[in-house]
C-alpha cells in the first residue's frame, strides 16, 4: 500500500490570511471558503484550484502525481494544502480526511473531480483489469471521499458536495462504455445522496461541458482543440460553483457555456 504523503508545511501554524482568520475549537476558520478538490494535478482540477485561490479561498487538494503535488505546494503554500492520495485506496482517503479535518474546518465545498477514462475500444475489448481500475477511481473513489468527509459536514450542518459527471453521464457514445458506466453511476449516486442529506446541505451532479483537456484528446484527438479552452471554462466554472446553495440539492446541473 502506498504511504500517504503530506507536505511539512501543513504543520506550520498559525499563519495569517489576507482575509479574517480565527480558530474555532483549535481548527482554522476563515471568511474564505474551505474547498476540497480531488484530481488537482492537471486539467479541470488544476484550473479550479487556481481559480478558487485567485478569489481568496482555501484549497485542499489531492492527486496521485507526486511531482504535480510538489509543484502545487511550492506554487501556493499555506493555507492551501496538496497531498498525494489515490482515492481508490480507502485507507489513504481516510488518513487524508483525518489529517485535514484535524487542522481545518469541514469543507464548505467538496468537489469530486478525479476520474480516468478508458482507451477507446468496444466494451468486449476493454481488458477486465482496465474496467475495474476505472470503476475503482470514478465510482468507488468518489464514495470513499464522501464517506470520510461528509460526517464532519453533517455535524456542522452545512456544505455543498459536487460530483463531476459528464455529458456521457446523461448520454452515450461508442468506444467509451466503461466511462459512460461510471458517469451514469455518479448521476444516480449523487441524486440518491441528495435525498439522504439533512436540510442545509446539497449534493449536485455537475457536467462540466466539453472542455479541451488531455482526457478529451484521448477521445477526439486533434479535434479536441476546437472545444472550450480550460482557461475560458475556468472563468465561468469557478463563480458558478461558488454560488451553489442548498436549493440546488439533487439538481443535475451543467456549467454554463
């Protein structure tokens, strides 16, 4: 099992923010939102991280790529925190959540972004292990993160959970059957979770739209470049995510084009 890796800077307290900061029951509480994001090493996760930080919010992120995590910690530093975590490994997620919840207030916004996609192939040609690995990350990984962060959010009585779905979580295409399977599952999981949450919270399945990412290049090749650039998407997605409220609970939403 991989060892959970955390930067030493996580333990450098107290520090000052450019917004009002105080401690509540020994934990850091700020006027800024505390935002947990998975899959921050690249693509939409990296873009959201940069966008939220630029607006003064605290981002606590994870990814499997050690070099990318090191780069994020060097680029941003405290109060932000980035940790090497494989969300498919529940023990790693549990340790990560425990570490963060010991030092920060529960997340105001929890974004399950991390996902992988299969190499394009008909269902019967997708190797069994590849199919299982995708399900472990895209479905079970999301459940792992929710399982270990949501109790603290429920205890506080507030918080928004956003699970990134896809256009392929509401429609289908050939060659991506395992990915479609996972994103349709995220839609169902999230809407069911929404019915279980107490008043004051929300769970929202969110389609980001069609964005030019490395993942899209796997599917569309050079044609991926004709779709929305990540930096343009970020300008709309970040404020859209920040304005979500409990009134949006259970609603399948899409980032405005």
